[in-house]
């Protein structure tokens, strides 16, 4: 069964609003989780590393004030897209570590900003 | 930025045929992984090959790694319609922190 869940699975919002996406590790405590975004028919781009109890580490070019990440517990990381605009419309996927250096991915959250 | 390129970007074959996808990368790595993504869904791990390995098998999957050429290939033998998906390679860029950097992916379509 799934070991990583995301909520919501899809969301539509108006431009200028903020949207929060949750990522839960269902069977294992995760001190580190990861957030990716994927545009249609494109690859996954790593956005940031979510660290439990400390600040997230963002990849170069990702606006940390735009994409707020909070990892308040060992099973939950949240990504908040602040003041969302149509160009933020994308598929957001989280992951956590698995066996060896593999990753378990969540089912993704599709965001559409109107 | 993306780590590398997959070739081909799209592949269409008949059931029973073999599918070969290639991946190139640019940096040093500890390992390279292949993932599968069904349309609009999350990713599923397929196979991991370490930098000191040259070939690895898992069921109908065969992965090769050539670190001198910074390239890898994924072979799916005796393909099935259920293999239709996007396939991505991912590397760690030499980090052990769990971050993955993905290639562009190959969209595989297997016709019954």
C-alpha cells in the first residue's frame, strides 16, 4: 500500500490566494522529505528539502518566500504556495526516503490557478 | 536544472517487443535510479544501480551503467500493454542526502 500520501489530490484556486499541500509519511518517521514540481509532459524538478524541526533547503532558483515549507512533525511536511499565479499551476509531488537511497513518492497534487 | 537527457523522448512498440531507453547525466554520481510514472500519478521506483556496478537485473528489467560515458540504459524485455508509462532516470549528483535530479523521461507506449 501507499507509504506517502498527499492532500489534496487536486485544487483549483483564484490568482492571489495561497494554497497549502500536505505530504504525510504513513508508515515511517521521516526527518527529511522532498518536494518536486512537474509541468505537463516534462520532468520532475526538485524544489526543496524539507527538514523536520529546521528550515527547508531550497534548490537554486526556487523562491523560498513563494513556496513555504514546514516540517512540523516527523510524519508531515506542508508546502504552501503563496499568492499563487497561473504560472504556478503544476503537479506537485513529495517524497521520502526508502530502502537504500530510493525514494517513495506521493501520488501528487495538481494545482490549477485561475 | 535537469540532470540529463533521456533518449528517445517517446517510444512506441508492440507487445512482446523489447523497449530500450537511454539516459545521460553530467555530474559524478553515487548511484542512478530508474522510476516509472503512470499518467498523472506519482512515481514508482524500479531499480537502482550503483556507480561501481555495470549491469543489474530485476525481473524483465535490465539496467546498464557506463560511468565513463555518463550514461545508462533501461531495457524492458517482452513488453506488455501495462508497461505503458513514462520512465525517468534520476541521479544523486554525488550527494548522500536523498535529493534526486531527474532526466526528461521517455514516454513508452506499448500497443496490444
